[in-house]
């Protein structure tokens, strides 16, 4: 295996980690409108991800930085061709971060309600658009002989990509609902379990159709195994949720995301962005990569940094592992715990 192959795998791992971790906090953000009945319940939901949401975004920064350094042509074509949807995602993430930090700075009801609404929309929009983006990457886009994207914005809104958006939106919402059952107590926990069932059934149908479509279009035996792991894990998560085994349900919903992302990258390799105009014009791990010397230095840096990041995040989740409920919310308006 050459270094550009190794870095394709590492980038896949970084995106998998991002979707696993950011997936449930996007889901929790969406649940602030779908599940919470009043302000204390919304505060409970926000507090479940309050200590970890910004750390989860480290995986996105790492994935973007690794793509820029390891596959500059992939990065350039991706960010120029997908400029508008990626800009919308970036603005959403900025506003989302501001909303988390500013929501409790003033006690007025309108102030807090507006920031809570911002958290909902800036969780929902990226959750959908990431699926659209990856749907287009896997399906292929209009890339010419100069390895440049020559399509338009509306070319990105094709049925396969829109289905991908539905998959990530429903799957992240399910992942967030299961995380809520794992992190809360009382009535909100019971309602989260019921909501997880409905959302999970929608996600199961969408995942099966989307991954099946990708398998028929570009898959092989390895991607087929990943497909069935994803489907089986999602079914297992639904069963565990109904049995009130929250830990198993969360682990299996996470495995669903891991297997689904792995399946998409398996169908993609050795391409990084297939061309729908001519397969010979596709961006691949070889023609889009940096020099071997650059990849070698990056490998040493990643070998040092990745364990540190994982240990730090593991410690953070361990420290903030306890369940919370409305009884833990202070009476003072806007107080955070």
C-alpha cells in the first residue's frame, strides 16, 4: 500500500469520526424543537452536548486540513465545485457555535428563544447538506480533462444526492435521540426512546435504499459487506432502543454510521471524485495527491497528533458521563451547568 492509499484511508477515518461524534450533537440540536416541550427541557438537551460539541468539530478541521495537504487537487475541485453548499455549512457551523455561547448570556426570553431556534436550524441544515455533498462525491460530478468541476449548483441537487441528505438527516437525528436516552433521566428520556423508534424506521428505509443504490452503481464485495453491517447495526440499534438498552443502542447507531461511511469510501476508491463526463478524467488517489515526501511528513505528524486527540476526547466524555434531567437545571434564567 502506497502513502496516498494510506492517506485516503486516514481521511475516511477522520470523516467517520466526525460523522459519529458530530452526528449525535447535530441530532440533539434538531431535537430541541422536535422533542423538548419547554425551555428547561431544551436546556437539558443543550447541556448534554455543551461540554463536547466544539471538540467534535476538531474532526472536521482535521479532515479538511488532511485533504488539503494530502490531496490538494481533490480539495481544490471539491471546494470550488461545491462552493455554495460548503459555504452554507460553514456559516451554519459559525452561527451554531455563537448560539451555544450567547444563548445564556442574557435572561430575556426572546433572546434565548432566538438562539435556540438558531441551534435547531444550524444543526438541521449541515446534517442534510453533508449527505448531499457526499452523495455527489460518490455518484460523481462533471469534471473535465483539466480535473476541474464544470457543472453548476443545480447539478448537485440530483435524486441520489438528495436521498443522501435524507439519510444523514434521519440517521443523525436517530443517533441524537439515542444519545439523549443515554444522557437524560425522567420523561424526556422516555419520549426520546419513542421518538427514536419512528425516526429510526425512516432512517432504516433511507439507508437501505441509498446504500443499495450506491452498491449497484459502484460497489464490490467489500462494500457489500459494509452495507449489510450498516443495515444490521441499525436494526440492532432499533431493537436495543425498544429494550431500553441505551448503551447498546448508541453503540449500534454509531456502528451504523461507521459502516455506512466505510461503504461509501469503499465504493469510491481508487477515485476521490469520479467524473461523469469521462472516467479517465476522474480525480484519483494517485493523480490528486501530494508528493511522497509531503505525505511522509504528514504520516509522522498524524502518528503523534491522533492518539493525543483521541485520549483528550475520551477523557472529556468520561468526565461528563453522568445523566441529567430538568431537576438539575438551576432556577436562575440562563444558568448553565
